[in-house]
């Protein structure tokens, strides 16, 4: 049979440890969503840059030889600019609404 005093002491010590750690968790400055979203955007931009370059080169060559219209090339360039400019676009929209 175990001593109830030891069990009670262990509960008290673990409760004290939790209470001492909680303020550091509560005052954390970085949101997990912001950190994860920033990491995802950085990863997408890192992978997307060479892919976007190859797509633009391929579309420009196809348009130059007459396989597709230049409108597709211009549309792709505008789309890629919107993708890579998304952090600035989001910051601009947030500033418009005061968020």
C-alpha cells in the first residue's frame, strides 16, 4: 500500500510546476497561426520562384511561335505577380480596414 502523503506531495509539486509555467505560455508573443502561415508562404515562394520562371519561359516561347495567344502570357504574368505579391496585398487590405 502506498503512502497517501507521497501521492499528495507529488500532486502538489506537479500543480506548482504547472502554475509556474502557465504565465510564460499565456504571455507568448507569437501566434501559432501566424508562424505556420508565414512558414507556408515562405515555402511556397521558395518552391514557386523557379517554377514560375519556367512557366513564363515556356508560355513566351509558345506565344512567339504562334501556339497560344499573348493574352495567356499576360494573364499568367499577372497571376504570378498576384501570387508573389500576396503578402503586400494582404497587408494593404488589412491596413484599409484597420486590422
